[in-house]
C-alpha cells in the first residue's frame, strides 16, 4: 500500500483527491469468511447494526498540500472486522470531521448512542464516506460533513463561515480530515439547540451534545484521535 503522509501531527490539506475504484477491496476479498463470522458476533451483540456500503482505502499519499488516494466500496461488516484486526498495511480508513466552534470558542462534539457501533464514545458528529458522498467517482469531503452534521446534531454547515482549507491528522487507527466551522451561538445556547433537535428526533444516533471548553476539558469516553485535534484548536490552530 502507498502510505506516505505525516504521522501524529496536524498538517494542512488544500485539496482531497480520493478516487473510487469499482474493483473489490483486496482485504474484503481475502477475508470473506472471517468478515462473515465477525459480523454474526457483532449483530448478536448489537442487533441494530446495518451492513450498509461505505468506502475503505487501499492507497493514500500526501504531496504539496494534496491528499490523494484510492478507495473501494465495502460492506460495513468488512470495516468492523478490519477495526478488530488493524493495523493492516493494505488498508487505510479515512474519515472527515466538521469541527463546530461556538462564538465563545468552545467545540461541539457528540456522545454516540447505545445502538451505534461506538456507544458512549465522544467525537465530532461524523461518519465514514458513503456512496452518497462521491461525485464523478471522487469523494466530496464537504458533502460528507454536511450530511453527517445535519443528521446527527441538526446544524446546517452550508450557512456557516469556515476555515479556508482542511487539516488532517493520521495514525495507525486512521486518517481524519477536518475543518472548523463557526457557529453563531455561545456554547450554552448551542447545547440547548442541539438537545431540542434530538428531543424531536424519533431515533437519534447520538445520546447528547458534548461541549468542550478547553484542552483540559476532556469528557469521559473521548476518542483517542480527538485529543490532538482539540489540543491543536485551543493552541491557536496554526499549521506547522
């Protein structure tokens, strides 16, 4: 696998070019029996899981502000099996985070609901790239962010000011592409608005919004990849 990107440091991303290869992912092809067996155990533990289609990468590289790669459509069952056995040299998980920032500088994260694959975990409203996030065979990162944030916490990113470009952070667990969006509400007001949105939902995906007011204000259940993103924001958010 082509994996040539900075590791465990925030770096600027001016352009994302991830192409969808119609061929099956080699990892999924090689491990179908193990994937099926693992899926049966996952569903037994959480019957609400759905084996939808998502994207998983087989190549990723970074050059001159450009993050480029190749991905393949896989079943969610394949992703859950990979998550159990990672890291693997032929697989890379890339996902996106909109980072909502309130007018008083706090961050808006979310605690995942009990029916999800990450119950109780805290991270920014997000999801893996799905087939709806591709245009002409290329991933549309902002479309993914807008869809996930609208579905999970009810914010319309299209109406918000944002940073001029993306940033990213990468480790063995995956690569997150993120961008700050400015929410024209103070933290307490945003918290109330999102709780009102969740109360009106029939089956919300998240349990509650989580307001993060400082780098030391880390809630129980915070996902490890969130720590460097939070530290970067509260340290001024400058690129290296």
